[in-house]
């Protein structure tokens, strides 16, 4: 790290490299924060979390009890040990509370004054954050598994919705109506995700084992149906051709640059795809245990090298390098299955929700102390994390 600071001071290197190096160090050292609690409000499991991207201060949670809670993550007590308090909630006494399990919550990408929620009660609701009142509600024929708003779109306000119906619904915030549908899946749509790179590109995952990429501007919207065999028919079964997984596909997540797409399925596999060509990159992550019957919410790092993905794995969270498939760490702390996790890029923190009704905070560990004279004489050395060593050579450190 001193090498980066010196190179930046001398004008030999870009500040971006220093920021990336420190961000990566922090993310690789994530551990359970025993001094920070998140107030326990939910009476049943927590299905979904989202942190607003404007300040990175407020977090939403949605639970199997139908309750939505808004938390303030800032330490207002100014003490080392503190609890992230619930600012407000849409509880069971609220007239517009969801009747059944809340599956997805999301902040409006550019304004904390609005947030959205969808539920097994067949509704998608748009909320005014300040008054905690409904601004709009969309009704569907089937159970709603997932919804998503584009993080960068400025020319449309479409919300993609995945339901028990194989048709993907597109709802327009401006008009308050369903604009059109995307037809192509043959099973319930378990996950949807807009590209963080292109305004009109959408990915959908279904119980029919397929993942599709769409351009919603086109009459024939489907761009690509992802094929795990890259066009080569499976020798064991011709039915496996043109499918992304050998089971239900219930999780989607684009990399932060939008160039790749990660998918998880009930075949206990995670796959990495080139989002432009639809090619399976064949990265092997090993067995990624996944027996969820609904959507699985996983997340990726931002600003790291190498890039990392955080995946709920039974009662733990597995941390993998995205482009090599190496499992770097397993975060343990929950007492029951983890259903969701969300990354906070401003402070390199991770929050996870579980069926144990708890939300846990994972934060970067403090730096290891500088070795004293005795440790220097004994030749004791502190080794960097192997992934960190791969990202920056010793020559960089010495410069």
C-alpha cells in the first residue's frame, strides 16, 4: 500500500489504482461486525434487502410476514457499539400492508422519495417514502416473484415484473399501467434484472430452465436464449440443449460493468455468461447449493480487482472470484438459511437477511498491526490474501 501512496504522491500512478487496491483489501477482509446490530423487527424470514444508491444510508427489508422496514445505517450514537434503528415500517396495522410474503423491495434509483415492493399477494406497490402511503398499485393474475427498475434508464420508467404467469410484465411508472408483455418463457418467471450498461436490455430467468435477454424496444424483443452448451447439443440428453441450467433458474445478477451475467439454478450450479454474445464462459464455481423454490437474491462487488460475487449458501454466504470461480471465503453467522444479501459500495459493506429473522452486517476488518522489532527479528511475515497477490504484483508494491 505504501508503494501506491508513494507513486500517487510522485505523480507516477493514477489515484484510481490506489482506490481499487484499498477497496479490494477491504472487501477481501469482510467479517461479521459484532459491534453493529440491525434492529430485529420481522417475525418471519427476511426475503429481500436493498440499499438506496444516492447516499448509501437507508436500507429496505421485506419479510415473509408481509412487513417492510426502513433502516438508517448511520451510527448516530457516535459509540463503537450501536444498533441500526428502524426509521419506519409498513407493519401489519398499516391499511395497505402486503397480505402475504414480500419477495422484492427496491428504491427508486435516483430518488429516495419513492420505493417499490412486490409480494405473493399478486401486487406491485409504489410507495411515497415520506408519508409511507401508496402512490400506485399494480395487480397481476399470479404470484409475483420478482421485479426490477433499471439503475440507469433516463428515457423510460419501466418496471419489469416476473410472476407465476410465463409472460414477463412491463409496468410504466409514468402512465400507471402495464405497457406490454414479453412472451417466450414456458414456466413461471422467478427473477428479472435490467442491465446496468444498456437502458433497454433486460434479463429474465424461469422455472423452464431458460434465461433470456430482451431488448424491449424491438417488436421481437428476445435477443438471446442462453445455452449452457454454447450451441453444441448435449450427448446425454437432447432436451438439455438451449437451456441455461438443468433445473429451475431462480437468480440473476449482472456484473457491475454489465459485460457479464451471473445465473444460479436448482441444479446447484452458478454460471457466468457474456451478456453481449450470450456465450457460457464455462467458469467452474463447483457446487453452489440452492434448493430455493422461489427467487434467490445474490450480489456482486463494485470497484474491486478481482471482482467478487456473494451467494447465499445454506446458512452461510460464499464469496467467489467472478472470472476464475475460486471460492475465497465463507461468511458464517446466521442460524438458518440465508435468502438475500446486498453490497454497499460506498463503504464496502455487506448486509444479509435470513430465515432466522436477523439482518447481519459484514464489514472490513481492521488493518493488522505493524510488526514490532521482535517479530522482525524472528522473521515473522504477514502474507497478503492470495487473490490480492494475484491482482497486484510485488513490483507494484515496491514501486
